[in-house]
């Protein structure tokens, strides 16, 4: 059953469905500077910290949930940060609609739905197709961060990287339980306070790697939005 949507009137919020399909995301910000993407902004805790750390970068924070976007905007609006915009949109659809080659300086994927049941593993966002697509949208030398509290998800992603020559691991190990300087969201802090590990991965797109557009994998429809990639996601 569809729940009531909360109206979001924040100037930080962008109604993606009112934008033309050829919209240049950079133009949504007051200042033209490198653009980073957070996939799954939750309550906005992480993005507020990161945007404060990096005022010379613009941040687009997206979430499929209306309530998450609402809470993120409320948190952002309590700051004086002008380098964040929020959209309610599924990541794969966003990039298939507005994505351009080399448009992102960084991608942050923090604690996505792990789909813990074995029969649901194919629903996980981060897979070979998704990681390959990100190599097209990341600029040379751009960063990809993947964080999860589920060990087998971290292991699964780490096993994929050697077969993707466009990435270079920035760690001494496939993943780490601490990443200096990386902001911790409320969700991460809660896990750590219970002595439960959080797994961090940090990759870069190799400077010399090129993924021609004709080799870009076909966008997979997210499990929650498989009905149609051409209509808004109504999940709240």
C-alpha cells in the first residue's frame, strides 16, 4: 500500500521528474566545481559531514525514499552548506537519464540494502554491471567508496574488482574496518557502538582507462523499480 508522501519544500531538494532528460546536473549548483554523488543518503548525516570537509566539491545526494530525502533536506537546511542538492531517484535511473561521461569526481555508496537472504543476492545494487557503468561516469582518477556492515557483501564486491581493470584498489587489503577521515553516518556509528564491524572499500578509476559509450552495459532495472524505468519510483 502506498504511504502518504511528505511534501518537501526545501530549496536543497530538486524534483528530478521536472527536469529535462538532457539536464546538466552541474547547472543545479550555484558554483561550478567538481561533482560527487552519494547513493542512498538516508537522513543526510554523512553528506553534511563530507560536504563540510570538501567545500570545493558539489554533492548530489539521492535516495529512493521520500522520508529519507525529507530528513536529509531538513538536516542540510540547518547548516550554511550551499554545495549539496538532494533528489529522490534510483541511482541507475538517474545516471541513465542524466549521466555523462567523466561527470563525477567521486561516488559514495554507504550501507545499501544488503538483501541478506541468499536467494535475493541478485537484487544487490553493487554488481559487475553497476561497477562497470560507474567507470563511465567517474572521471579519470575519480574515487568510488563502498561501505557495508555485511561481511559477505564486502567480500562479494572485493571478489569482483580483479576482473574490472578500470579500478585500482587504494587499500593494502580488499577492504578495511577503518578508513581515516571518512565520515561515519548515524547508522555506522550505531553498528560500531555495538562492536559490529563496518567494511570500507576505496577504489579509483585508473587514469589511463577508457570505457567507450558503446561498451556501456545496459542499465539493469532496480528490484524496487522494475515496473518501468520511464516512470517515477513511488516507493516511500
